[in-house]
């Protein structure tokens, strides 16, 4: 009787670990909006294409559709 309980416990533990690994492998890695914004900022060549008034890099902030804390407004 004790051997059967031990076998059932081992099988249940193995199934639990296998199920957890399958669940983790199916989850997709989605970047947070902050991380995605950082990647876009690093890939930018100096001008912000989403900004109509010409926000540029290296500034104290620029408001164009939403706030860009590292941009500055261009002198028009």
C-alpha cells in the first residue's frame, strides 16, 4: 500500500513539473511599453518621425502627441 502511494506521488510530481514546463514554453515574451520605447529611442537617428513640430534628441522634453522626456523641440 505504501509503495502504491509513493508511486502515485512520484507520478503526480512528474506530471506537475512537465505541465509547468509546457505552460512556460507557451507563454510569449512581450516587451513592456517602457522597454519598447527605450529600444525605439536607441534606434532613432535624431529626429522623431511621430512629431509634427520637429522634436529632436538631447533635450529636457518635448510634447508631441505624448511626452518625450529626452527630446527637445526644434527651433522653427
